[in-house]
């Protein structure tokens, strides 16, 4: 299945069940000053979930552009972490609740996408007997494949009761795809809550029924709501039998562009592959940010864009690419994503210019920074020091503009953040 088909089939499935198809919100949240970037499909519906919204419908479906900065250290290292990603989601504002959400999710995965039901595992919040029973009795999932987890895994936002943030929240139920024992990390307790690549989390069904206030008090919302999020890239990888998201049609042409620039072949398990995956992810994210009006700068959202471009520039240099090339990667991103998100296609030339200029400028300081790093490394190694002193890390950051991630990926010394 192609990405466009997956997006369309999801939206069609829920429109047929009387959901209103709403466009993706901008990556810069329209109505929420508490957020740096839109990180979930529910962001644009926060007021509806809190019972204060004015939209004239109670069911919605979206394919939402999301950006999460918390996963930056994992990007390229794992099969399925991204900064920018697309979240498919269906929402109910005081309309349907657990039973429809769970049974539709199962129907969509097993009947429409035709995923083998025996490969699926589900989880519920430890106290949520109602969801457990729906999975067991209505859907017929064997109990061995229904897991109960605590609030870290099965509350959204994770651990919200104890850690926050304030706002709408609730227990959730997740659906995982088992890639098989050959992906098992070997830990005796490896299961859907393990960080390894065996179980791919496809879909999170959140039963948004509380508002959290300062101190952790959960007050029931005026109505019980639904907020679901399915990772488009992960689902596409599973449907096409790809071991990681970067080998799907959403990324592969981008990787090929990077291979051509580096005159090196992609290697799944080495540093070469890791750097190529990270460049692909970061340039895709930057392309969407600039299309939504976020330009590289030294603070806030703009700094995230600058940092992602700097990490990608460094990866390019480490792959042996001697000239600015990230703007060519932008072209590939626009080609792949332009039909679903016309705003990136419409601003392609502009994005291309911004990226080219930023990479050009940073390459100059990066070379100075890396030279300084090498000199310090040599002296430190002679003295038997294994950890890069914080003051050098800071100096590289402050004077040469090297984000910690860049220093970390360019040195053999240990970098403690
Ligand atoms: N808000 C939930 C999540 O981000 C479900 O969409 O996982």
C-alpha cells in the first residue's frame, strides 16, 4: 500500500462512520500558546475535549502534521522514531466512547488493512476493566495478547496523573504489531512495553475523560471523549513488510538522494545508515517547518529548525559530502509529500533557498569547531581523559554554534549532557 492510499483509506473509513474530515493544523499550533509545535492530532481539538469548543460536530478525522523534539536523540538509531511525522486520528467529543473506538480500530486494521490478527497485541491501563473486557469479549483477542500496563505506558499524556501536563487526559489502550521473534531483544521480559524493535506501536486510543489541574487532581470532563493517533510511517512500514520506516516510499527516494551526494551506499546497520536516516528525517522536518513559517533562528521554534539543520549538515560532512547538499534533499521531500501537503510544494523554492543559505553559513563555523574539537581530543586522550569536559562542550556550543548532538556524534569521547 502507498502512503497516499493509507491516508485516504483511513479518512474514508471514518467518514463512512459520520466523521467530519478536518485538514491538518499548522505545525505552529493555531490556538495554544503552551505548545512549541503541534505534537498530536488532538491539539487542534483541545477546547472541544475540554467541553468549551464551538465546533458544530461531535466526530472528526484528520491526518495531522506533528513534530516532537523529545525524540531527537533516537532519530536514526531506531526503526521508527522521527521528529516530523504524520498522525492519523479519529475523535469523538462526547459522542461515541470505548466500544466503538476499539471495535472500529480492530475492524480497520484487520479487515481494511488486512493485518494478520495473530500478529497484533493490545494493552490497557491497569485499572481499565471495561476496555479489557471489550478486547476480550467483543473483539475476541486472546487474553495472552492483552497486556495491562501502568500510567507510564497506558495513560495519555504519559504519567499525566503524577507528572502532568495539566489539561485533558485519560487512560489509553494501544495496539502493537509483533514483527516476530527474530526482532526480539532477548530480555526475559521483552513485550509491547519494551524499547526494542520487536513490537511496533501502531495506534493509541485515548479515552479522554479527565482534566488534570495543578497538583495532579483529575476532574471528570463534562463529557467522555475519544482521541486516537495512528503513526502513518510505522503502519506503512508494517503493511509493506519493511523493517524500518526509512525503507518505505516516504523516505527511500530521500535516502537515495543522500547516497548520490555522499557517493556511498546506504548500510542499514552502520553509522553510514544512521547518519543518512537522520538527515532524511531532519530535512523533512525542516521542510515542513519552513513551509509553516518557522525560519532558522536562535530561539524557540526557530532554534529547533536551526539545530536540526546543523545536525544534518554535520552528518553530511561526516559522510564526506564537501558542499551544501541539503537543499537537494528538500526537493525530494517536496516531491514525495507535495500531493498530500500542497503547502510544501508551493513554497519549495523558498525552502530550498533558506536551507541552502543556512547550510552554507554553518559549514564555515562547523569546520572551525570540529578542528578545535580534534585538537582538544588529542590532548585529552594523551592525558587518559575519556569524558569531554563540560567547558569544552559549552565553548563549542556557545562560540561555534555546535549543538550538543553535533559534538556527540563527532567525537569518540563520552559526552555527558
Ligand atoms: N494524543 C495521543 C497520542 O499522541 C493519541 O492521538 O498518542
